[in-house]
C-alpha cells in the first residue's frame, strides 16, 4: 500500500489537531453522559434504600454520659422544662467573631482550613504560570524582555484566577469581581499597543477553549463524577478514532481480495470496543484504588484535572507549530503537582496535632439544591477539622459520590455498599475513615441503608458524634422518620452538641410539640435528664454569607467541650409560628 498516496492526511489524523478535536468532543459528550449517570445512580440508590435487608435490629448504644437509674427503668418525665433557645443566624448583634466559649479556636480552624489550602494551590499555581511562560517563550525563540515576560506570565496566571474560588469558597462571586478587573487591567496596562491583536488573541485561543470545558465539567450537578466520566469518554473517543483508521486501512488493504467487508467492520468494531472497555475499566480501578489508599483526595482530583486540561490544551496548541518541543510544556504541571503535594504534607502535619472531630449531618430528604448548598457550606470548612457522617439519600447521593462507589455502580455491585445487619455495621464503624486525605481534608462517610437498617445505623452514629446538625427545613407531620431521629437525639447526646436548622418552610409549632413529647418521655439513661446536657439550639437560617458564618460559629461551639456560646447584644427575631415563652430566650 502506498501510504504517501493515501487520500487521508495522516499528519492531520494523528497529529495535535486531531487530539485537540478529540478532547473537545470528549468534554462535550461528558456533560450529557454525566447527567445520565447521575440519574441512574440516584435511581439505583433509591431502589436499594427501599429494599429490606431482613437484618436483626441493633441494640441502642450506651449514652455518652449516663445519668439516672438502671438500663431497665421505664421512661419518666424529665425534671424541669425543655431547655430550648432560638437563634437567628446572621442577625444584627450576632457577629460570629464575637462568639465566646471554647468554640473560638475551632471556628478559627474552620475558617483557616480553606485559606491555607488556597495558599498552597496559589503558590503552586504561580510556579506553574512562571515556568509555563518561560518554556513557551523559549520554544518560540522569544527574547525575555521584561515587559513582554511579565505580560505573558500574567496571562499564564489564568488557571490560578479560575481555580482559587473552587478551594476558598468564602468570597464566592466576589472573588471574580475583585480578581478579574485586576487581572485584565494589568494585562492591558503592560500590553498597551499589543493588547488587542497579540495579548487578547493569545489569551482567547490559549485559555478560552479549556475554560469553557472546565465550566461544563464543573457544573454542580455533575462535578462529582465528571472527572471520571471524562477520562472514560476520552478513552472511548480515542479508541473510536483509532478503530476508524484501523477499519479504513483494513478495508483498503483487502481491496481486490475476496473479503467480507461486514465481517471486517464487525471484527474491528468489537475489538476496539473490548480494548477501550478494558482500558476504561483499568483507569476507573486505578482511580478507585488511589482514592481508597489516600493517594489522592476529591479536591485534588478536581483541581488537578483543571490544570491538566489547561496543560494539555497549551501543549497541543504549540505542538501544531513547534512539534516535539511542545512536550516541555508538560513539565509545569509536574512541578505544580509536586509543590501541591509538598504543601499538603505540611497541612496534614498541622492537622494531625488536633483531635479529629465527627459531625453527624441529618436532614429532611427532599430538595437536592437545598441539601447540596448546606453540605458545601458546612463541608468546605468542617472537613479541615474532622469527618462528616450521614445516612445516604438521593438528595446528596451524587454530590458525595466517591470513585470506589462509582466503580461499584458501573460494575453492578452497588448493593454491597449497603449496611446488611449488626455485624456489618460494627465492621464499617470500626474501619471508619478518620484520617485526612492527600488534600488535607477529612472524608464524608456515607452509610447506605435499607428500609429496615437505617434506624439502627442512626443510633450508633448519634452516640459516636461530637456534634449533630439536623436540617429541618420543610419539616412537617409527614416526616415521621425525622420524628424518630429527634426522639433519639434527646435520648442519646447532650443537647448542647445538637443544632436544629429551620426556616420559613418548617412547621415550627409541630416541631415544638415533637420536642416537648420527647422531653416528657426522656429515657432514664439520657445525658439530658435534669438539664445536664445544656440547651438545645434551634437556628433560623436565612440565605447569605453572614448566616453561614454564624452557623459555623455555632457548630464550633457545639463540637467544643462545654458547648457554650455567647451572643452579645442579641435581639432575636423568632421564626414565624413560634410563640414567645420563657423557654425561648
């Protein structure tokens, strides 16, 4: 076969342009595939949740601070009224910085965790930008004039500008309002007459395509699975490309011979499908194993995937004109990864000097957006101090999806993640993740429960938690599962370690009746008998940054030893439907 005379341009089909096209195609296909996977995963979780494991009930655990008569004594009314306090999160006079008690050091840890991580990624990002620009200028034979070097280095800082808010989320959109004018203003100031034709043109071609891809993959609905789906899609898209070429040359070579073209087509198609499937499965297994062994954390995977996309696009762009020299542009990513790893080692050493805390997150199953927003607000800070435990539900199933769970789902073995009985539960609790990951954050431990095992799991988790946060927004008499949980909270854990979240959608009078009923029938062994467990705080949560800061301060207080909190100058506005009484202070 005369390859030189072949009508196909092999340089184009196997060159950087083809790789760029395949990356773009894979990114576009990843979005609908990820949405489909998320939908199927939620259905699989819901189906297994409604099944029954036919397990033997687990005996309730011993309370952390036993008080009262023997274990066999019947429930009797608790002495005194229910110690209850309503707090308006973010209300005037409730400045989180003024929260007293032993929760102040923990609040500082909450707030500093993301900031320190952002500092590590920021320093690594600056090194990435400086090195990437130096290599770019070297392979393009550009002289290192000061203004040109500084301008191109600033342009190379774009990945840093884009990714910092993914780590340090406290500023929110205000980060872009602050950083973007400075970024483009400095580039315009330094670029001057070259700003339009050279600087903007270079920035648009180099950074806009990968930025669009990242924004597609970073969608809140799919970002938990998009990196894994993207890798799988790249394998299959690349495999399809190679299969097409193999089929073309196979048919071309057999031209003139007595060959069944349908058989060749079928053979090449099935072979490529098998090879791609094996490669994709191996990639998923490697990702799952790396995560289970703590070689990577979910935040590491997310941010590194962004930098890798930027690196690959820049490399392929330059490879079109500079050939193999462009491979040097892969070096900045290696340096960035090494600096992040070194910085995270320092952060993990600081964390290991503190006792890891356990937060139990309970909620009214329902709104995915509401649950995910609360989970992000709390998890982005708490996970630098300890782990989060929760019973899995469809509202947060995809937001907390981990690589090994994704692998089980794809392999049809997701049901093995569900708690089957008391022995299974004890084993899972014994190997609960309590150490920080490679990204210096603790993990979210989800307990997948069947319809007849979740109550037993709840009892164990409540008794072994440092603090409990229960989201009771949309709570009403229809939520009988939450009624059971509220009764167990009063029985098993000191009230000062519990926060109940409400808003205008909560049936507060019904909540009050449930709590008073639970208080009147308090178990004799409860640590709350006689008011020994402190006050139960009900937090009226409104949207906004100040409410989030107040919630973090209250969580820090609840997880601290004495759980005391001072609200200087408080003037509480009670939630709708809450009567004024001596119990509400």
